[in-house]
C-alpha cells in the first residue's frame, strides 16, 4: 500500500468507494460517433447510478486503441473524481495476433515459448489500452466434454503450475508499459464441473482440491500475479465468490495473497440462483466478507453496501481495504500518472499482426501441434505434383480458436492459403462436407473424391467448429461427426496417401479415425498463423514435437480419464485388452488404457532413451539425488523431444497416484546427436496432502521414470529415509 493511494482513498466519499468496487462493460463509455455500439444489454440489468458510473473503478472487454481512447476520454470528461479506470480484457491466447489455444501451448512442453507468447499478447493489448488480462486460466481439467478445456493446460498439476508461472511472467514482465497485470482464474476447481457441463456443480474433497486443483493457482500467486478471479461454481456447497474458506483462509491467510480479487461475470448475484443467498443484499454481504474486491457485472455492492455499513454488518474499513487494493493495482500499472498509459493508435497498427508477431504465432502453432499417428505418409514431399486439400476446415480462418479477442478470421491464414503459399497451384481444394456436428449432407462428396483420385496426396482437414469449444460450449458427444468418417472412407477408396489435419479445442474420442487414417496431425485451434504452420508441418519444413497434456480417450465412456490416477484395490494388471478378468476394475467393451496417453506425441524422427541412472538409492530429506538419461536422435530429421520425469510414491498413508509428472525438459537434437538430460529430485517434490491436510513427504520407497510419455516404466527406485 503506497502513501499515494492512501491519500487518494482519504479523499473518497463512501459512495465513491463503493462504486470503485463495481465493474461494467467498457463499451458503456463510448460516445455516439464510435464504431462500436454501446452494449446496453448486460449493463441495462444493473441498478447503477447514471452519474456514478463515471467513477466506477474498472471496466471490461472492448478492443481497439481508438475506441479505448474514446471511452477513456469520455469517462474522464464526465467523471467527478477524474480518477482513471483500469480496462480489463480476456486476452487468453493472443490479442490481435492469436496464438494456439492454451491447451495447445501446454503441448509444446516449452515454458519459454509460453512466456514469449503471453508477452507478445501483452504488448498488443497494452497498445490498445488494456491494463489487465483475465488470464491465465489454470483450471485442472479431466473431462473433454467441458468446452473450456481449450483454455487450460490440461490434467496435470505440475504442468499447470509451470504454464501458470511462465504465462504470468510473460504478461507481467517487470510491469513496464507493454506489460499487463495478469488475473489467474477461476478460483477454484472450475474445471471439475460435473459431466463436463459448464457452470455445473463441483464436488471434490479438500484433499483432492489441494492435491490436484489448487497448486496451479498457488503457483501463479507465488509468481506474483496481481489479480485472481473467483469462479462461478460451488466448492463444498458454497459458491466460490462467497466462500470464506477458499477466499480468506486459503487464499489470503495461508497463501498471503494481497492482490485484487474479482468475481466472475455476474457471480455475486448468481449466489441467489445457486440458492446460497436470499437476495442481493445478502449476496453483497457474503462476497465482501469473503474479500471479493471487485464485483463484475452485477450491482449488489452498489445497491446494498451502504445499508450494510449503516446496519453495522460491514465496516468502512472492509471497503477501504478493497479500494486500496484496486488503487494499488492502478498505481502499479502507471495509470495514476497517465490514464492513457500505453494506448497508441499508430503504434498498435504497426505492432499488431507485424511480421515478427506472426512469426512467433507460427512458431507457437508449429511447436504445439501433435503428431498422433503416422504410418509413414508424413512428411509429404515438397516435390509433390498435386495436392488435394479437402475438408470442412480446409479453407476457413475460423481455426484461430474460441477466445479470439481482437483477432479476426479474415486475418487468419487458412490451410488453403498456407498450402498454396508453399506449393502454388499444385494445391486444389474441395470442401467435401459441412462442419456442423449434425450435418448429413453428402452432396459435396463426389467433387472431393474426384479431386482425391486425380491428386498425388490428400490433406484432409477434419475436426470441430471452433465455436464448439470455449465458454458454454460443451459437448455430450466428442466423436468426429459421422459425415466426416464417411468422407474419409470414400477418399481412402481412391487414394491411400492421406494425412488428416485435425482441428479441435479438446481431446476427441477418435478411435475410429486412428484405425483408418494413415496419419493424424493434431493442429488444435492453431491461431492466426495456423494455415502456414500446418503447411510447414505437413511438408517437412517443421518437425512436430508437441505432446498432449490431456488424455485422449478411446471412448467417451472412459471419461474422466487421466494418467495420474490411483491403482484401486482391484487393478487389471494383466494385458490391457478386452479379455475379461472378472472382478477387476475394467470395462467389458473397452480397454482401460486411453487412445493417446498424457505426454504422448510422435515426431518425424525417432529418439532412443538409454543409460538411465539414479545418483543414489537412498535419500535423506535434506539431500538431493539426480535422475538422468541419454537421449539420442536415431531418425532422419533434426527434431525436438519433451523428456519427462515421473515419480511414484509406492506406499503412503493416503494412496498415491500410479505416477506423477515432476519435471520435463524440451531438447533439440540433430540427426545422430545424443544428449544427457538430468533432473534433480528433492524432498519437497515428494510431498503431498495427507488425511490431516498436512503437506508432507513420507519415508519409504519411490519409483523413478524417465520417458517420452506417461506410459514409461520405472527404471530405478530410491528410499527416502
Ligand atoms: C468468464 C471469464 C471471463 C469473464 C469476462 C466470464 O463469463 O467465465 O473467464 O474472464 O466472463 O469476460
């Protein structure tokens, strides 16, 4: 808390303070001449004073330097206090230049890449006048039906924590003019929504919460994240935004977080719909008691905090604390000195979508694509005589991903554009079918099959519409639509030299595709440069190196399926096939194993692991031991490999997962080159949350694994004494 912000606070009236805690849409402040229409919809539900809205502390979601200047100028003009607001925005996987969805970025297993991409987004957004991004989203996810898995970094707490730290560093940097304050979300366990349905009930034990769900938020807090968003969902029966145990005991007291907490959109008022509060007044009370500083898009605070203070249920000091946090945030962004901060119309035009930014987005897409299958058809030769580009996602810019912020489909390179740039008019295109999940229209088949017949190779762009993932976009069926399978089958009848480029915002249950397609390159939703990256990967200008951080099931019925599960008392230890072993934990109609396990991804080259060693067989808690392995590029391409370290705590006072990711390193090796990768193992890495909710390690045996994915087997053991 600075002296300056305390002085500002001292001059504020109570109403002024209360309005400082509200957040409405930035579009509210646009003048009539603006190119954007005033969004009256959501705001019109709020009961806010027409004059006081010009003293509201923060606002959300508007893109464009000119519009932001217009909004800010108008705000300051009408504001009594002349105190500048902070503009906040969902800058999730890029601002104007979009990079791949976050689930893809995690698949790069590259912390530095994640940092660089976030830093690029921060620069573009800051030039548009944004001060805070509602990112990173670090919710741990296990259910691919949930549309928001695309924003997360997957199912593993260690990976999520590493990506959280890297992304916070990328956005916030040293909080210079081209940085943004980051807001980690959605606290807590929003990703555990039952049945993968958005906003649905979350019910996890406190031990599971701490063991799996909380580490990534904590990592962001430890990395100095400036803000945190309270989630829509309940935890232990209480909506997060009014959940004192989460928001006070854990976040503020245990973790020492003193940054700003914001509610999710309308979440304070939604406590009434949850059945947790009787009315808006009670909702305001519950949220302020839980130290939720900013109320996003509901007006419980503005309508009721004054009365709650008059009645002695809330003190002015409570309000002051929240106001000060917001003022401190403004100070750290420099907007108390310069309300316009970095907004710059000319500079934003120069920087956004610049060749450098496009190059970085392309690198991001190339590094995060995952080669799921390759029977040897890929990479295609650049000397190919003719390419049939087919599929409902082949010639659209709508592959940039669901949170597109300022990005536009018309600025996104489609696969058709990318391939044509690389191969000229040797590329011919036919859509083949429509992308809608329920389309049964086969009228485009013949043209596509003819094209496939007369071409040397086929690139088939299949998958899901980008709007089938993201907020509120959940699916009960995560297979490819039948129409896409029919198209594939028809094409394979006339041409076997086929590679599927898959576009998806989630793991799909694509056993059938795996069984028929000769090659599958998962491009995810690859962002603005997706088409160029796809062309480079398919034709060998780039070598795939991504590995999935969320399990791909064989069938939806296996979900939730994740690698770091417990053994159960009756594991099926024999071969993981359909031969039944009665009374074991298994299915009749599908093996237990997934289609593609966590950490899995192929390359055009091959890597051999050898000479695995552990520096000691016994470790005291103040010692460290080193696990290492030699990795050799034994194939014909220079390539990158994400080397993974897993540990298993063989026996615990609470049962322990079959293995847990504890380290990873991405290395690049030339053809024939060999390198040694070493990981230090220390006692804190062996801690977990026991039944008494203590974070401890327990003496005993640990198994160590180094490998290319989560199916690797242990090579050594050590004992913690
Ligand atoms: C989402 C948040 C987002 C907010 C503001 C909500 O609906 O859950 O992730 O930051 O809207 O756009």
